[in-house]
């Protein structure tokens, strides 16, 4: 399922930018399908108690690829501020790298409840942004068009995006502080790679 989520991501991105309302709706369907696979991954792992090193690495990576791609897309479309998307993307891949290091060292980092809430809220906000984008793109007129205009005027996307950005930074800081020994080992390894050789 994780591989399917990764494979569906470029399809959703490509459909999103095609100049047709039909393709944009299909993009939403593909995005929804990709996000649902995350639920089934977790459900299957819990039901059958299937926890593998490969799954521990690939599942969060697939989530980050899907979420990051959506954030970058909606930043380019002018819906999510660039700096918020950048902060979330950098944080998510930095923590994914930390988790991957821990898995390789045989000391996997368990996902905190707050981090799970963070991922859930990221998807909720992205769905809201996606739906607003579809409504605006549909160019409705009359009463429906006026309703869409009111939704746009509420400008809820900014505070919602800011809330998940702050929560993402908070959970990232918690991971770094709680796993500082891993951070120190990674920093030491990087230093040994780039430090000048002793003469």
C-alpha cells in the first residue's frame, strides 16, 4: 500500500494541473485514494501484527511524499504560503531521515500520539484547500457562485495552514529533543565525512 501511495502521487499532481475540470476532479479522487491507503496500512499492521523494518521506513516516507507534493502544488497555485509549505516539507523529511537512521541502528522511533494527530490534521487541511480550489475552479455562477465567494472571503486557509505548520514544528522539536542521541550520532557521522583529513 505504501508503494501504491508513492505511485499515485505523481498521477494526482499531473491531473491537478491539467486545464480541465474533469481532470481536476479526478486528481481529487486519486489524492483521496492515496490517502486512504495509509488507513489500510495501519489497519492491516494492527490486525495481523505485521511490523517490518521495510514498512517502518516506507510508510512514513509515503505519507511525507504525498503531503509534501500536495503542499508544493497548492503553494504554486497560491493557496498555501510558500514559507509554510517549506517549513513543513523540510521538517517532515528531516524527521523521516532521523527515523530511518534509528531503524538502521535497530532502535526504531515510535510515532507519538501528537505526531499522528499532526498527520491527520495535515490531511484535513489539505482536503479543505483542495475542495476550495475545486469550487473556485468550477467558476460557478448565481447563488452557488456567491456562496463560493463567501467561502473564499472567510480566508480560513491561512489560519488552518499556520496551525498545522506550528504543530509540525512542535512535533519535530519533540522528536529531536527526545532522540538527541541519534541526532548527535548523525552530526558526528556528517562531520567525519566532511572534516579535513589530519595531516
